C-alpha cells in the first residue's frame, strides 16, 4: 500500500470513530435536573393594637448623702480625741463630741482678758457711783456676777447718752466684745455632731496639728440619702418634681420607694443629660452611700399608641407589615417617643400585621411566612397515655 493510500485510510478511520462517538453520546440519558427551592423566610409578627402607654424612664446612678458636711478647722491646734473614734465608717449620735482641738493657750488668753475687764470695771465703779448714781447698782451687780471660768454675762444697757460716752471712753464696749469674740473662737475648738450619722472620710488622725482651713473629714447623715441619676435632656420634659420613683438594685433583689426632689437646670455637655435627685425612703432593706442603683421614673401617659422593639424600626420611622399573609410592605409610622430599647408610635391602622423583629436583606414585596401561621399549622404533640 502506498503512502498516499495509508493516509487516506487513517483519515477515514478517524472520521468513523468521531461519528460513532457522537452517536453513542446521543444515546446517553440526560441526568435529572435538581430544582432548589428557596427556604421560606419566617418573620415574627403582631397585629397593631392601640392603648394608653405609660412611659417610663430607666436610668442608673449612685447613692449620695442628702446632707454631707465637710469638717473644716476654723482655728489652729492639735487634734484630740472626742467621744467617738475619728475613723472612716464610725457612726455617732447627734450631739456627740466628734473631736476637739487643743485649746489651752486660747483659754488662758481668754481668762486674762476677763481679768483685765474686771479691772476696768472696778476702776470705773467709783465714778459711776458719783456721776451716775441710778446706774451704779446695776453695774455693781454685773461686776459681782462675772466669773472668769464662765461665759461673760450680757452687759447692762446704758441709761443716758452721757453714760454711753463715759463707758465708751473707758473702752468698756470694745473690751466686752473682744471677750465675746474670744469665747466664740474658743468654742470652735470643740466639734459636735449636728445629726446622727457616720464619717465618710477622715484626713487627719488625733495628734496631728491643723491650721485654720484644714479639711479634717466629712460626715454624712444616716437615713437621709438620695440617688443622683442622669436623664437625657430630651426626656426631661416627661418627668415632674414630686413624682414617685421605683428604686432597686440592678438584679432587683432589693427595692425602695423614691421621690423626685430636684431637677437640674444644667446640661452635661459630654453626655447631653441633666442630673435628677431622687430622695430614697428608707425601709428594712439596707442602703449605703455610694451604692449603684436603678431608677424607674414614670412619665406621662401617651393615649392611643403602641410600643415595639426599637430594632424593628428602620430609618427612624419605617416598619415592615405583612399583607395577604405573605407579602412584606414598608410603611411609615409616627414615633411619639423613642426609648433606649423601644419606640412608642401610632399611625398604622389597627389590625395591620406588624413585623416586630429586625430583618436582614428584606425588601418590598418579599414573600415571607409569619411565625404565628407556622405555629397554627403545626401538628399537635402526641400525649402518651399511661395505664
């Protein structure tokens, strides 16, 4: 066979093989097509029902004493113990001596002033007996009543202008008031409790020397505490002074009644909130200064409104409804009040089916299945009967 004939035969065989491959390929059955059905989108819904909604503001703050007092030294001296220990947390009764400042030098100076005053009175008594005989018995009795170990008695009133001039020229008035001022300063060495309470801070211990203006400590009144809470400036118009407040711990294990005492007038520029002071009414539950508590402040009642989770509202005023039991529609609502977690609104007609959960990638005319329909069509559970 020539070379040409060989090539022709080879090409013919190749063409035959190609034709036979196409024939057998056409006889192969086409695999069945798998149709993937989209999983149904379930949504949680409720019908729109309007009622009177009682607004509440929930906020947190710390307990503070309603009557904290800083103990400031008005005179100098060494701190000496009083009738109670000068320690943080130490409680005391009203009238207890909290501490005293060393006063030996002041007492001796005061006695010296009283002695000089007695000398001055003794010097003018003869002149009073001659020039002002009607006033002499009064001043003589006053001289006899003075005891340098006791507070200086009130000075008698002069009878005439001449007597007034005479006493002024003898420095009786100035010496008398110098002594009364010294007595006042001496009393500042003793610090008594103005109420029943406890020490919240102590900055000096007994034995330390303090000068005027030194802050020795701070005391707080027992049983009179208040809760300071921040309220958003936009919510401040919803609350009123004197309103009752529910105060509790974060876990709700202890609770107290409260009453709004004061509403601040300054907005915190960082938090855009206003401080509200709530008086806490004591009960059997213990409460401490510095405790972190929750306050539920009642606001006004919003008539004909509904409240849903804030996450179900989009762009501030849009929600999804379900029409014809399966089609999502976007509608507008009228927000009446926006809370931290909920929105109070009106607008949609009562009976409309409202989606109350956040939806991802949802859109108008999307086909959905409501959870309430799923629950209604679910088979009832079988109950095993015992014999």
